C-alpha cells in the first residue's frame, strides 16, 4: 500500500514506535506500528489500536481515514 499518512504524522511530532507502544491502553507491539507505517495490509482491529495509541500519545482525535489511505 506504500507509506501511510500515519508515518508522516509520527515524524512530524517526533514520535517513535516505542512512544505508541507505551501510550497504548491495549497491548501492542513495535511490529504493529512498523507494519502500519510501511503500508502493510492491517486488520481493522490493528488499525484501531494504532489510531487509539496515537491519539493517546498526542492527546488528539485522528480518524482512521486520516491515518491510512485504504480500508481494512
């Protein structure tokens, strides 16, 4: 799928995969974040976990469509 908008958002705010893993209320892995940024096909549940962790880390309200350019 190519690099996703979530990768640009992480870079813009200076966040690393570890920051999302720490911010997540649900157990997640660094591999999940890496796959999300690279554009690997993710399940809807994984996409929501990444979105929720990013929103928690930045105190923001990003939607799935703002972070990914494909549907689960």
